[in-house]
């Protein structure tokens, strides 16, 4: 009796349609979160995200703890890699 769900006032087709809509929303939200993780960040943005100063970011980059990408004289970071560096 604990695992039973009683639905009143909804047809089987309406239930299926509501489940499909809910699943699409969950899938779309997970895609949006993944896109945000792949965004490119500046040094200032990384420092704000990690609540560190630029010299600390420079040291972690120099040591290879946080991968950076150079474009001319500027450094950029991938948000997913910055977050991954916290796990290691």
C-alpha cells in the first residue's frame, strides 16, 4: 500500500503528457548548466568565483593547478576546469 499512487480527475494521456513536459524541462535545465560550465572566464571573474586575489591565481596557474589559455597577452580560463581544480 505504501508504493501506491492514486490519481483522480486526470486521464492516462494527460498524465503521460505532463510527465513528458516535466522530463523535457529537466533535460533542458541540465543542458543549460553544462553550457555555463564551458564558458570562458577572465582572471577577474575567476578570482571573484574562488574569492582569491590575482597573485594566488597566478601561483596556482604557474604550478599547473588551474589550466589557463593565452590569447595574446591575456589569460583565460574555462569555468569547468576551474571548478575541477577545486576537486583535486
